[in-house]
C-alpha cells in the first residue's frame, strides 16, 4: 500500500492506483479539478436569516403566521397572503380521539391447563420456528384460538386475541 499526503489528508491506495490518485490531487491543487455547481435559487433570499415570533399558549395559527409574515416580509420573495378556516382549533378530548389507530395484526392466545386442570401459562399460536402467527383481524385470531381450545388434545381454555407487538 502507498500513502499519499495532500493538505491535511492521507490517502492509502494500492500501488496500481497510486499514479491516478496522485494526478487527480495535482489537478485539484492547480485549480483544474472538477468545479462545484453554483447553488440555484435567489441569492438575495437566505432562508437561514428568518425571524420567528414568540408563540404563547392560546395563540391561534393565523396570528402566528401573520406575525411571521410581518417580521419577514422584506425578506420574502413576494407578498404572500394566508387564508385560514374560520373555526376554532380542535381541543384534545380523550373521549373523542382525533386519530384512531387500528392494530395491523393480531395474535391468538389461550391459557394452557396443567395436570391438575389449573391455569398454567399463556399459550400463543406460533409457527414451527417459534414466531407468532399474525392474523389480519381480531375475529380471525379469536376464531383460531377457539378452534385450538376445542381440540381436547391441547388442554387449552379461555381463547383470547391480542394486538401483535412488533
């Protein structure tokens, strides 16, 4: 391996690539290397130099955007106007959730009986390699658990369907 030092960088290259890397670094040092493209867009508008208003509890979105526009209108590319729905912001009400998430998969479970007929441990319907079988609906998982409980050879009772955790 060959080490080539350029500025503050050390390159370790194979001997067959050494000359090509050396020539490329020499072109870069002379300023004949590849040129970086100039950034596109309006150079007068720098997004990093925006000002943001202070948000306080109870402030509506429209108020915040109007204050933002007032602070930054000289920096904006053109006069922007905002339109808002004339309705109050939704309040968080635990009895009426804004978003409901349905589980993607369900697993089938039942309690296994021990020799005395008492509950021993939770049985999960699994593949041969130990991963649980996933069902698309709670009803399908519950039906599979019921079928397993109906088989007297398994010694299962109390069929259940649970959300699959991944």
